[in-house]
C-alpha cells in the first residue's frame, strides 16, 4: 500500500487524491503522509463501514483522513477533488 501512495504522489504531486476504503495492516499511514507532503488530497470512508477499519483509524488519528459518513459522501468528496482539477 505504501509503495502505491508514494508512487502516485511522486508522479502527480498535488494532483494526487488518495481514496482510502480500507488499508493494509501496516504502512498505510506513512504512504498517506507522503501524499499529504506532496500536496495531495486524501478522502476516506468511515472506519465503521470498512471491513477492516484499523488502518483508517490510524490515518484518522494521525490527522491525515477526514472520514466520510458513508460511501455516497465519500464519492461526493472524491468528485469534488476532481471538479477542482485535482485529478488529471
């Protein structure tokens, strides 16, 4: 997971948007820190609605993800990033 986030942020910088639906048992937070350090946006679903919400909880506790209440809100947040030109 970490390599995916780092590769995307390294290539696209501030145009990166990470959509976090779950997470790897480890590494997710460091990869998200890299996305944030490059100016990328991060959105995530609620840990309560994830099959395994532990990685999401760690990212929320680290201040990297503002969780959506449900998947519809998550889709709206991702589309808002797209409409702002964050995705190419």
